[in-house]
């Protein structure tokens, strides 16, 4: 309760005897105290002599009235005191130091920080995210000096909760640091930061207190995981039940035998198709059967890509990394490029075995590349209901454009070196363990040349107002020394070759590093390393072709390639996020980014190949279906992103749970659409 209210009640209590002199209890009735007439009757009954009793009663009436009045007003004061305590919150500070403040409305990934300053000088509060490497402190706001000793000034701030923050408090105007705190705020939590002197006036104490516990914004992910896991378990149980002989007999008895066979035999294949695995595996993938593991891997990458493009529940780790480092969103596109290279090797080899001329295949490669580029150009420049699109702001680079360029170069290289026959090489030759490299050395030479060109341009190309070899984000990074050098040579080449208005205007580096210049993560220089990524996928395809009847050899080769590329990544990055020779960076498509993701791709493809194609423990569903219709799913999810049922108005757009539910539903719809198209045998190929 405020002090002034306590003083008022206390002064009222002290004046009760005075007020009681003017109080006539005959006009009031209190529990336990009779009225004036009842009181006089009681006195008469107790008095031995009626006359004397009357005189005594008459003489004591003023004192008695005063006593009754005091008791009544004491009771009234207690009632007022109790009501005041219930209504007014307890506080030791007068109302003048706590003016009525409206708490800021919290958005997603935000918390409230209340700073109370008891010092006699103004305080400037600054913040720095742990995610911002070599950044300058950013001002959060200013807290005025204390109103008077013991009465602090209070200011509310909104802080981010995605990453740990370092808070710095400097006295103003001398800009002297008073204290520094490191803390990871929780979403929608409320925190108080007290700045005061203790015993020594020269020493400042800063203490952070949690007033309201934050919400657990990661619970929706757990519930979604448990839900989808439960669906997978139910599907597996149902599939096992459908494969029981008793169920088969019942279905055969109830319906048409042909229809029953279609219902029973799921994507694992009919039971009578249990041929010798060695005979089936010996058939080339493009000639006799299609490797389900490749479509499963492609579909897995595509499903995650659709999910993160739709928002990923607005979680930071489902978005692209601001600069150096990796998130879930950074994994999928390189894997898609890698598996495209694997498919190129298998497709070209199968076509050559069927007698198709290389010139004819080159023409198909050119036409497909043009189609991919044009489709990508249309998809990334939507202009629905906004009138004609201006050529001045047309974005040229993009995902499908990068795929088209990589497909053109890698397919052309493979057409130059691909072998028609692969069974006429002695497996006991000393060079056979590295045959996938030696037999195609001209293509390797071209790729090495392209990589040398990337290294030269990245580290030696002079960029105006930027140091040579700069790989930073610009903005407030690198202590704000190079604010307009985002991406170094990569950004400079795109701005010079394509123009600032024709590249991506809002790169992910804007979120943390506050960059101002445009930068395109699918730019020109990075396309060289996407060629390397696709070519490493071609090597995976060559392994499948050369060792097609030796599953252990295939898996061991995948693991060896994964180990070599992983070791190279460790050297390039020094096993750190920001301190390596070439950090992992998706925006730049750096060399270490390609080697790291290729390492993951080789290992993951080996695991999927073993589970799906060798042991047949898993059919690849549901990822297999979008993998068979990848272009349609990708283009469709981009075009219909803003339409129902892929997006709807949410009750509370500041909750991760609602965004996560919407994005999961949208992604699941595309998986279901691909399943229906698969059952209808509708495939969009270009």
C-alpha cells in the first residue's frame, strides 16, 4: 500500500476519540451493541435504587456514548483498512515514482525487460546478440536518473528471445560502462533489471529478476513430432495387418481377386514379387527398375524445403542462417542439387545403353535447362492482382535458375565422359577402387578449374571500399567497418553484372547484421559451387553404376566419400563457426558449405539406400511420392502459397503453435496431392 494512504488511515484512527464526542449511538446499530433505549433498560434493571440509578445513568451517558462511538469508528477504520489493502497493491514507493505505464504488446520471440534506475545519472541500455559475430552494441533505450534517493525511474523495453543477449549499461553523458549482463530471455517472459548502489556509491550493482516465467514455445514441436510418429506407427501396424495371410484370405473371399491384390500390395510391392535380390539389383536402375532410395531422398529434401518455405512455424532454426553456420533450412537445397547429379549419371548411362545419341541427349539437356530457368523466373516474380510487372525490378537469380544452370553444366560434362559399357573393366586392377574418378578425369579437370576460378574471384578480386577476400555480412558486422561490403566479391559481381534491382532485396543477413545493400543467395559466383555439389552427386551415381551388384561396396564407398569430405570441411572451418579459413555459409555457397553438405548427403543416401533398396524395411513412403513429382510440388507450393487451404487467417498470429500447425497442414496437403498423382500415374516431367 502506498505510504500516503497508510498515513491517512493512521491520522484518521488518531482522531477517532475526538470524532466520538459528536457521535450519538442512538442513531446507529452495531452487532453486539444495543440501541440507546435497550441500553437504558439494562441499566435500570441493574440499579438497586431507581432514583440514584437514574442520576448515575444520566451522568455517565456522555462517557458511555463516547466509548461506543470509539468502538464503532475503530471498526469502521478497520474495514476501510482491509478494503484499501485488497484494492491497492503493496508497494514501498509513492505513486509519483511509478506513473501508469502501458506494457508493450509482445510479439513472437519477444519479452519485456523493465529497467529500474536508482542512480543519480541517466543510463543508456545497449544489447548485443550472441548470434552477431564481431558486431557493435545496439542501443535499446535510455533510462532517466532516479527521481530522488530511493525512488527509481522505470522504463519498459522489448527484447528478443531467439538467441542469448549481452546487455550493457552506460552512464550518460560520460558514456562510462556501469555493468554488463549476459542472459537468454524466454518468450513472453517479464524481467526486471535493478540498477543501484549498495554500500559503496562508486560500485554499481545490476541484478536481473524474473517476474513472469516465459512460455515454452517448443512444446508444439514435441506434440507435432509425437502426432506424426503415432500416425507412422499406425500406418506400419495397418500395413503389417494387411499382409497377414488371414486378412488376405478374407479379402479374397469378399471381393474381386485383382482388386484385392491392388489393395493388399502396398508400396512395398506384391508378395509374389520376392525375386532374388542379386538378380534384381544387377539390373541397371534406368533400364529395369528405379531406385526408390533416390526418390525417397529427393522427396525428403523437398518436403523439408516446402515446410521451411512456408515458414517452419516461425522458429529461427527452421529459417535460413543469417550468415555463417547451418540451420535445418540450409540443408535441403544442396541435397536436392546433389540428388539431381546422381539422377543425371543414372539417366545418361541408361540412355546411352539404349542407343540414344549424345547429340540428341545434349539437345534435351538444353531444352530442359531453358524450361527450368523460365519457370523459375515466373515463380519468383509473382504479381497477382498488382498490374503489369516492371522489368526494372525483375529478380533474375533463383532456386530453379540455379538448378537449371547446374543441370546444364554437369549434364554436358557427363555426356562428354560417360561410358556406354561399364562391365568391361577388370575389377582386380590397382586403379579400380578409384575408377569413378580416373575414368572421368576430363570432367574432374573442368570442375577443379571452376573451383580454382571461384577461389580466385572470391579472395583476389578487388572490390571497391572492401578488403580483398572479404567473406563477411557487412552491416554492423566486423565492428561496422564495412557496412556496404555484404558478401564481398559475390555481392559485388551480382550488383555489377545484374544490377541491384534485379537481385534479392531482403537477404537473411538483414535480421541480425542490419545490412542495407541487396544480396542474392542464388547469385552468380555461388553457382560455381552448386556445380561442384551436383558433380559430387554424379560421383554417387557412378558408384551405383560401377558397383550395382555389390551393396556393401556401394555403402562403403559412400561412407569413404563422406569421411573425406567431412575431413576437408573440418580443415576449412577449423571446426568452428566463424574462425575458419572458409566458414560454412549458405548465402555464399562457400566451399566448406558444399563439402559439409556433400558429406551429409553421402552418408544419408547410404543409409536410405540400405534401408529402402537393400533390406526393404521401408518403402520410402510418404517421401517417395513427392520425390516422383518434385518439379510439380515445388512450383505448386510456390504459386499457391497464399491460397486456402495452404494459408488462412489465424486467431493469434503471434503464437508459434498456430504457425506450426498451418505450415504442417500445408506441407501435408502437398504430400497427399503427390500421393494422389502417383496413384493416378500423373507425373510432370520437363
